[in-house]
C-alpha cells in the first residue's frame, strides 16, 4: 500500500489528556503514533463512563512528554494542540492538529 502521509510518524506510547474544545469531559487516552500534524489515540473503545467523540469534533489534546534535565532531575513538557477528529475506529481515533500546536514545560 502506498504511503500518502507527508509527515514522519513516531510510534510513541504516551499519556494524552483529551477534552472537547468547550472544556468539558476530559479523559486520558494513550498515543499510538504522533506526528507534527496529528496523533492517533487508543482507548476510546474502553470508555463507557466518559465521552465518545464523533468525526469532525474539535478537541483539545495535551500529550505529556517526559524529559530529563541533568542538573535538576526529571521534568515534564506538554504538547498542546487543538484538532479535529478525522477518523474513528473501534480501537481509537485519529486527530489532525491545527497549526497552533506548541511544546511547553510543565511545572511539576
């Protein structure tokens, strides 16, 4: 099958907090792969107590990145992105980011 993606995908298993753009119904899912333009998240099928998303929904995604600062020890950074659900599958969902995503340090 011909690969049509123009951005490199990284297979990363990270926690991601996902919530509706209105700021409601946050839940934690796990990434399967991440690129500069989107993410695939596992775990929606396991949720019966939280929200379910539909294609086209606008979501806020925060992907937590562990990092190590040699002098001060471990820190966390976060990728904050807003995007739309572009594909739903039984095991998860794909989100295409808008251009305003960024990586920021977290105070922990």
